[in-house]
C-alpha cells in the first residue's frame, strides 16, 4: 500500500503538469487515430487478397491490433518516459538526487513521470478490442477474461523489465538511444501474430524482444487459441524477467559512482 501511495502521488503530480498543455490532447488523439488507421489499412490490404493469414481471420487480427495499441499506450505513457529519464539522469548527474532519497530506487526511477495524454492509445486499444470481440461472437467467460487480464499484465511487466534492463546499461554505455529505437521498430512487428514470421524471427520476437508474450499471447486468450502450456510459459517468463531486471538494476547501482559530485 505504501508503494501504491507513492505511485499515486507521482501520478497526481504528472497529471497536474500535463494539464497545463491541454492542446496535447488534440494532437495525441489525432496521432492515435492516424496510427490506428494505418494499422487497419494494412489489414484491409492483406485480406483483400486472402481470407485468413496463418489461420487468423480479419476480426481475430483486429484483436491483435487492439492489444498492440493498448500495450503501446502503456509503454509510451508510463514505461518509456521513465526509462528515458534514467539515461538522461546518468549523463546529467540528476539521477544522484533520486538515489539519495529514502525510498526504493527502482520504484522512484520507474514511476516518477507519466505522460497522461498518451493514455489515449490505451482507450483506443480497448475500443478496438471491444468491437472485435463483440463482432467475433465468441463466448468470453470469466476464465477467458481472467486469463486475458493476467496475460496483459504479464506482458506489460515483461516489457517493463526489458526496458529497465536497457536503461540500466546507461551506467556503462553512453548512448543507449539506438537500443530504444531498435526496440520501437521491432515492436511494430507486434501488429501481426508472431506465428506468421519465419522461425528465426519468431524466436527473436518471443525471447529477445518479447513481443509475442505482450501482444500475441493475450490476443490468443480472447480468440480461443491459448494453450495451458503457453499460459504457464508466459507467467514464468514474466516472473523471471522481473527478478532478472531487479538484480541487474542493483548490479548496475553497485558499479555506479555518481556524476554530480
């Protein structure tokens, strides 16, 4: 509960700061709509030539697009801003002031900044998901809904751990922006189920850049494709990622001498 109160405080402060620039809501809304339109145009182009793609129908792929948009909103509004801030803090020496505060350092570097307007993508993603599931006519029971929610959270935690590990390399590597940009480009591959890609790329999108666990697997829960083995593997992967990222963060701190002195 203490950690939740700290996060809520940062969320309130970020909201007050973001509300000073309400025009950003308009621009972010337009950006989200354009991004969705591009994704839908890609789907329309594919299904103009075929009825299914690797066994996925148009509405099932729309579920994937919805999850991709939703998770992307979480990444861009919460995870990405804070991870950028770590790299900047190491280079400018401002991270030192965070580390001297009497609170868990990982908590402070992970939740001090929220870009509220980018949560528009989360709302758009939920809207697309609701439409796609309704049109599919699938019987989504309590079990499927619970599995989807758990896997969505699991995917977000895996992404967070991945980003934290990249940000932690800032203690040794001056320029980490190239890795951030590479991740953004690879994340775009998540607009499609990873099963459509060649084996080598599918392996990379599952274990190196975990797009599969964050996007495809939650979509499988809503389209009746999820297997118990995949569920267990996703949960195990998220637990391993969280533990490994926390260990790596503290390992990095032990080798960080500070920059502001």
